C-alpha cells in the first residue's frame, strides 16, 4: 500500500476540489484561479501538466488556442514564448513550481498527467511527501505506471470517463486508494461498489449544489467543481 496522505486535505470527506482552480470564476489553471479557489474554502485544487523544454507547465490542452493568446502545440513552443502568452485576463501560464509556491501547504494538489513524459518528470520533481498532500491522476494509465515506476510514496488515481467492467480492479491494482470518475459514471450502484472495495471516489465536474449533495450522500468521497463559491465545505453536509 502506498504511503497514505498525511495532512487531511484528501482524508476527510466531503473533499471539495477546485477544478483547474476556480475555472468557472477565473481563467483556468492560472495563479489567480487557484487563489480564488482557496479563498472559497476548498480542501484541494486540481491542475494539469505538460512539458515545455523540460519544465512542467500548468495548462490543460496540448495546444494553446483555447486557453491562451498563442497558437500551436505546448510541447513545441519554447518556454520563453509560453511565458509571454496571455492565459486569460492578463495571467500567464504558470509553472508547477509557481503553483506549489503559491498555495498553502494545507491545500492538497491533484496533478493530472497530460503531456508525454509528464509521469517521470513529475516523479523526479516531487520532493518528500511529508509536507503536502499530492494525488497523481491521469486518463493515461500508462502515464500513472511510469510515475509509479519511480515513486511509490505518492498515491495515484486512475481517471475514467467511460465505465469499464474492470475499473475497480484497475484502481485496486494501482494501490493508491482513489478512483476519479465523471459524474455521469457515478451512479449509486457504482459508488457503493467502489466503497465496498475500500476505494474513495472523487467525482468530476460537479457544479450544481443539489447534485453535489446527492453524490456525497450516495458515497462519493469528494467532488471537483468549477464553482467553489457554490460548492464548498460550508455548503455540503457530510453523509
């Protein structure tokens, strides 16, 4: 079993996680967005990483067009150029270092591996897990395996957008204690199965308060939300 998270940000349900910071309130995956999520009272934030010239940068898409003033592939753009782009309302594409430096250590961070090579890069970059809760997730389960090949002291969570008959087994095999799945997959029956297996389900992306409460009542351990001003520890009652 991988070493358990120590500081409680992922440990005490309901865990409210700011999706790409507070993506419904400020430009996603930017420092202002992460700051707003913390101000809204989240226990953790989620972010996405790609590589540019060996540097881990925080951006969701493999290309620049949707979220920045640039064009082309993130991986093909020099870091110096990336840092000049407008990622929304004047914010820049942050590095992973900058996000970690910005956020209080009491705030957990779910790093989603997106770009090629990010598994080993994140594994080498992370220090000891005794200061902050960090959860590593990805739809690319091979990326998670490449992370685990180098680090077993951080938990990993496979992501699912489509249900698979072996989804629970896959999560158990990773031995990280978590499974991340879309709200459409998070039926009461599946959540019960996940709980019975000893796993903790984190459900994305939930922006309606009533739905959020229903999911927590049904067994979800935590929720990702774009609107942490609507859905926070003060608005969701523990099951």
